[in-house]
């Protein structure tokens, strides 16, 4: 199969198409996923191909997520779309108290194979309720997996892994990645396993760990760092839970320095967890300051100018790397 | 309707709940519990009118529904006692009690949490072209949750095979329904979703059965969702530590006059003798006591049961099948 240029948006469309097309016991629920094609155009014409199983719902995130739980307990694999990750708050009871618990609390009698797809992230001036990347909200919830791929191939392969996983999976799609185009080989039905990080660029001076759009920002920073003679290693976590800490530890054992990059809050964030696990496991190899780059502890302002001061950027990543190396 | 079978089920529920109450008073059970003493008629009347393959989603006050569905009371005791032999290995307890083999999709610790799950089960039935139905029990208190309105709306627009059964026992914990609703009837709310409803005497098992039977068949034939509001009363407090300061002893006494069990006994006396009823009572009481003795002698969970199982494995066999 030859590689072709394809967008992140199209890759998820293809994965959705594959999942719905290969198994009649798969349902896709969400708001405006029929004629509108999904708020960000991901599902496009799928409602025509699978008219009974692509179901456009009322604006009822809390309850259509519950509908997904009921469907999954009675024999369906379910994909839902929460239009903006900020709206996850409305679905939290069904995700946290129900979907996440069911396999454990019912003694393994049944599970909830649900993928909650959700467009996330800022940099678009949407303001406090339409801009968040909230992966960290789910980190403390046992039973839930969190996946946030940054590349086109991973978007396709991780999505299918999420669909065929037997647990609720929060699948985070950064809005600024939708138009990302890459040469990709999307083998029909090929899955990328969850819980495996990817080393995007090898380097010996410092380890940068990120996921989702943070990886795109870190990639931009790499060229500038190289110009300054800094050879950074960049790791894309791809999935936050399960977390592939081994790959990070291996890298930090080599570089001795760690910089984490995320779009969510630094306080209680992904970087905090990664850094702590690194300290617990390979403190002896650390010989630089550990730096976390992420969102300031404020809501995300609507002003595009103000937003830049709050969210991570190429500049703040470079600054973070230099801070790590300076100690 | 087999009145004798209904009576035996209702008695089992009553004795089971009384035993649970007794165990709590002795400090022999952990956590909390919500007893359905007084509400047995809705459990046996509704469930008795259903098929074995119909789905049920229950509430925090769900022991009666589960016993009516045919669960083994020993395994329910085991679950309440946190034993390995419980239906959920002791992990769920009273408010998270699921029995998939009986199509019982769980009691539920979140008020209103079961409503959308039942709608999902109904959507599943519809997509699969089956002729079973989903039944969702909930209390009048849950009708103030968003999930009530959202779920009824979806059930209505998608014409789902679902029966909503409101057990209106007048009090959401301590809060009287008339203090939190402009109207006394939950059924009025169904009208705004175009869902037909009926208000019935929930203390009369026969009445509950007949209505459920008729409505369930209509739903089964594609008639779409319906709602039954059964006016009922819990004779005990909301949970184990409730001094019942929010209602009068006179009101309680008046409702106890409507106790569904003596009503059933009166009917039974047309076919069997008082002596035979006493024999049945003693036998069921003994079977409940025996079930408890078996359950309490069971094993406590090991560290593996406590720490494993948060995630299902890929190879776990689910009804979805694996890919």
C-alpha cells in the first residue's frame, strides 16, 4: 500500500468508517453528526452510509453518554462525540460513576466498550468554555483510558485500538491537528496499541515528553534548539493512561533531563505524573532541573493575545528546555 | 397472575429487607442500605408482568426488584456482606448490584443515573430488532434530575421500547415531593415528551400487574415508551439512620393500613386457608434466615479481588465479541 497525503480529520473519518463498516454492533452517537457532519466535520457523510447506527442526539451530553453505557452493556460497541472537551463536564457522572466503574463494581460480569471522542484545545480565541484540553481530569479515574495522538497514522490506529478496547476510552482530538496533513499509510483496520509511546526524534541532551498538539509545538521548537546546539529527544506519549513510563525512563536515563509539555494545567497535570514517576524510578540519572511547560493556572481567555500568555508555545518550550539545561 | 407466586415473592422481599434491617441494627453490615418495605407490590407487580429477557434498571432501593426478577437471595446477602460469592464479588454492594444473567442492569447509587442506561438498553433492543423491552424504575425524586428529562425525550423521539416506572413514595430522602414540585404527579411530566402515562395505586400488586402487562405488551409491539406512576410508601426511613422527622406517625399509620401483604392474603384466603398461609410464612422466613447463614459463612475477598479488575482485558468475552 502506498503512502498518501492525508489529514488527521480524514484519518479519524476513515477509522470511524472502518469501525462502523466492519461490525454491525457498532453505534456512533453525538450532536450534529448527521447533515452537519459533526461540529468539526469529522463524521461528514457517515450518517448516509450507516443511517441507523450514526445517531444524531439532542443536546443532552449527560444522558446520551448514559445511553452509550446502556448500549455497551447490552452488546454494542459505542463511539460518542462530545463536541468540545469542555462539555465533558456534562457527561462526567455517566463516565466516572458508571462507565469507569462497571467492569470492576459488577465483579467482571460486563464491561463498557465506549470511545468518547472529543475535540479539545485552544489557540483559537474561543474563550474559557470552548478551549480546554482536560486530559488530566481523567487521570485519577480508574477504569478509564486516555488517548491523545498527535500524528495522522496514530489518529487512525489508536482510534481503532480504542474502539476494540473493552473499556471506556477518552479519545482527545486537538482542533489544531484536524488540518494536519502527513504522508501516511492507513492500512485498513490496522491498530496502534494503546500504552506505547513513540520516540519522534532521538537526542542526547534533554528529554521532551508531550502528547497531542504539544508534540506539534515541540517539533517546531526542535529546529531552534538544534540551532542553539541542543540535541533534544522528543517523545510522544500517544496515550496518557496507560502511561508508557518505561520509554520515558529509558530516555531520561540517557539524557538526564526532563521537560514535559502539555496544554492542560501544570498543577495536577500530565507532566506532574510523568515527572514524579521519573523521580521515583530513575532519580540517580537526573542531572538537570525537571521543568513542566503547560497552561497557567487561570481560565483560558478569549482574547487571542491574552490566550498566548496562558497556553504553552514554541517559545515557552525552548525556555523550559534551557532552564532544564542551565542547572 | 398467579396470586400465590406473587405473595411468596412479596413475602421473600419483606423478610429479606427485615433481615437486612436487623443486621444493620446489630452492626453486622457495612455501608448503608435503602429498604423497600411497604413497596413490595410495585416490585412483584411490575416484574411479574415482564418476560425473563426484558431488561431492568433499578434504583438505590432495588433489592425488591432484583428478588422479583428471580435472583438468589443467598447471593444478594453475600453481596451485601461484601463476600466473594456475591453477584459482584462484594465490590458493588447494595447500590451497585448487577445480575447480567437475569438481564438486571444494576441497582444504582446515583439518583436518576439509571434512566439513560435504560434508554440505551432500549435503543439496543430496537437496533437489534428484538421484541423485548427495557424497564426503568426510578423515584419521584429522580424526576428532578436532568437525566429524567433527557432520557424521556430521547425515548420519545426514537420511539424506544421502554417502560418508565416511577415509584412515587412521596419523599426524596426527607424532602416531600410537594415541596420540590408544583404538582403532585410525576406522570404530568411525561406528557411534555408525548409519552402516555397512567397513575396507579402502587400498594395493590394486582393493579400494578394488570397495568404493566397491558402497557408492556403495547410497548413490545412497537408502541413506544410509556410511564407508570405507582403511588406507594416506604414504611421505614430513607436509609439506616433516619429518624423520620419530616413526616408524621399518623401519616405512616395511615399508609400501613394499605400494606400490600395483608391485601394479598385476603385474596389468597379465597383459595387457601389461614393455616396454609402461616406455613408459607414460616417456610419463607426460614429460607431467608438460611440464606443469610450460608452467605455469612462465605469467604471474604482476597487482595487480588480488591486490586484487580478495574480494566477489562481484550480477551474478556463480552456480548460484543472480540476483534
